[in-house]
C-alpha cells in the first residue's frame, strides 16, 4: 500500500529564517506530487506541482521554492520566511492526476 | 481561476439533507470533491469527469453540469461524521499532468 510522510508536524520559525519541509511517498513510482498551503479563509492554495524528477511547476510567485531530487521526494524551501508564510502546508500525491492523497501536513508559524 | 463554492457554511441537524455547489468560469474536464475534518488532511470523496464517468464514495452523490460548468454535492440523511469542510476542485484538461484548483471550501456542521 502507499503511504505519504511529511515532517515536521509543527514548526515555529522566526521571520527571516530559512525553511525546509520534506515529503516522501512510499509504495508507488513516478507519482505526481503537490504542495498546498492552507490559510484561514483561502482554502487549499496550490503552490507547486511536479510530474517527474526535476520538473516543477510554480503556481504562486513568492519567496518559496520546491525541488524534487528523487522520484518520491518533494521538498519545499524558503531562504527567508515572511510572516505571511504561516499556515498549514500539505503535500499530496496522485497516481493518475485525478485522485489525490494528502499527507498529515505541517503547521508552520512564523513569528 | 478558483472555483466558487456555495454556501460558505451550513448547519444541519442529523438526518437532514444538504447540497453544496461549485461553479467555474472556465470549461471543465473534471470536478473533484474532498472533505477535511478539523486539523486533519483532506480526504477524497468523488471525482466527476466530462462525459459522465464518476468514481467515489458510495454514500455520497454528485452531479456535473458540463455546459454550466457547475457541480453539486448531495449529502442525504446526514450523519454526525459528515461534519467538516468540503472542497471542490476543478481540472480543465484530460491530462494526468494537469493541476486541480480548489475552492475556498464549505463548512458543514451537523448537530445531533
């Protein structure tokens, strides 16, 4: 069976500090991978998605970046966090581009 | 373009029915429905594809009006476990590389 992992579960970071969130998927190969952010009142905001190693599509221009160094690993990064980066970050994978399976999420608070 | 969901929130008593609507300004290939309980990750409920194909939860039904670019999710004889936030997502292309854009969600609260 397939499993998706995200860590850390919670994170408190000061403004201006770097960020690295990791997501890994087990039990499948060549998945589509997605990063979403959830802030109050904005629903699920798609940040990045990837259909293969090294292939990243950015949906929202901002100070975040994503990388896919391995087939089942997806990393969300920032060099300098802003207060507005606070939120609930969700990673998801999909086999066929339709049904998405979400990870447990990381709750980020930027102080 | 983010789809628009209505209502934003609804409160029901257990056993009552609810309809959640989702509309888009663009032609759609697919509509996706997810439910998220507080503090948890969203969970897939249903997908509706252009042409009539559907896949999803047995106890939940939905419709997709391709011409109007609208979808509705029908929750009948609601149970306490149905409480949560419902998201619709829309896809514009028949392509596994296409992205889904989600709406802002509809909060559903079921009272005993």
